[in-house]
């Protein structure tokens, strides 16, 4: 059994071992705290051990009642659901029950130890003991401890779940990008390639190789959360080169990229998808000017993407670059022609 399994597993045997360990440690601490005397040697006297064991047996039910009241009712039903008024009311009921039960258990404890009290101690001693054992130690200390453990554990599990959901979201977004990219671009490219092969054009083999390399990247190299920026730029350049094979369109794009893309990472297919959308829009709106230059510039941890020779002004992204272990964020900025 690993430590993580012992702490977070919901299997009955693991939960039983976890709770048994908690109560074993708590009982040992209570036994030790109740060992006292006038001198060090009195700690090991039989009477001291008898008093300590008697206190443990009599007041342990108060600790158990408070602990499982917080674990099973107060924390999950009220505190974690932000029902604070109900939580305070329920906590008051628990502490009141603990106080009343503590009075009777105190009398039992005094009877086991055969303590005879006179005067006001007859009525005040059980109340003082009940406040100390039932309210301060059981309710405040033990209740606060189990609440802190419960909330910390729930928070940690929630963080793990959020991380899994974020990773799943990233994977789904990549799949959506692939589904968006492949049909239109692939059908158009295959149609152009078929015509080139049918007409025995000289550039058909070159287009076939470039298209194969690009599709290989789309299918196999873009499955991770982050990829090297150099690999993404290579894919973008292939995409632009394949676009040039379509001579029926007026648009002839070129790309100008910064050379310093080492040790930079970006979310796969994000830049590719935006460029595909931008070029498709440019093909529809292009008039006399068929020159379109895509300028990619790296400034510190940002990748700036601009279009030169295309109007009107287009909303275009600025991508934040990161190291491989850091998440990717994106903000939108206006880029002027």
C-alpha cells in the first residue's frame, strides 16, 4: 500500500486502516497528556496510569462523536456547501450534546477513581471537567483537526480533478482543431494534387511530399500539450507552400519568420488554425494586390503575427510562448497592414 493510496483511497480496507491509525495516534497522545504527578517518578506510578486509562475510556466517546459529526455531517453538508448559518447551528447542537454528556462521563470517571469531593466541588468539578474534555479538547481541538484534514484533502482532490479537466480540455481543443483543419484544406489540396498528377505537371511530386509531411505532423506530432515552436513554424511554412500550388487563386502568400525559436514552446495547431482562417478570408477579399506577407516575430516570450499587404485591418492573435512545463495563454491584439 502506497502513501497516496493510504490517504486518498475510498476502499473499505484503506479507509478502516486510515481511521484506525488516526484514533491510535490520538489515544496515545491522550494517554500521554493525562500522565502527571508531583514529580517525574509519579508519572510511572500505578495510580497515574489508572487515571490516564480511566480518562481515555470515559471521554473517548466524546472525541468520536465530535469527529464523525464534523466528517459526516457538518463539513460536507454545511461548511463545504457554504451554508454557514446552518453550520453554526449544527455545531452549537454538537457542543451542547458534548457538554451534557461530558458531565455524566465526568461523574463516571470520578466514580472509577473513587474520588470523594465535598462542598462546591461536588457540582463544579463535573462541569469544569466537561468543559475541558468535551468542549475544549473534543470539540475545539479534535473537531478543528478533523475539519482541517477533511477540507485540505477535498481541496487537494479538487486540484487534481481541475488539472485532469484542463488537460482533457486541451486534448479536446486539439482534436477540434484537427477536425476543423483537415476536411476543407485536405479536400482542396487533394483536388489540386489530382489535377496536377492528371496533367503530369512537374511540381506534382513536390506537392505530394509536402502534403504528406504536413498531414503526418497533424496526425501524429500534435498530440502533446505543448510542442517546440520550431516544429509549429515548420508546419506553417509547409501550409503556405502548399497554398502556392493552387494557381487558380490570385493569392500568393509568403512567410517571414524570426530565426530565434529555440527553447520555445506553443500549443499545437493554434497558430496553424488562425493562419488557415486568415488566408481563407484573404482569398475571398483579395482584389488587385495578390501579395500577402505573413510576418512572425518573437519578442521575449511572445509570438507576434502580422499580415502585410492585406486590408481591412484584421483581428489577429499574439501568442504567449512558454517553457515546456508552463501553460500557454493567448491574448488578442490588432495588427495593422
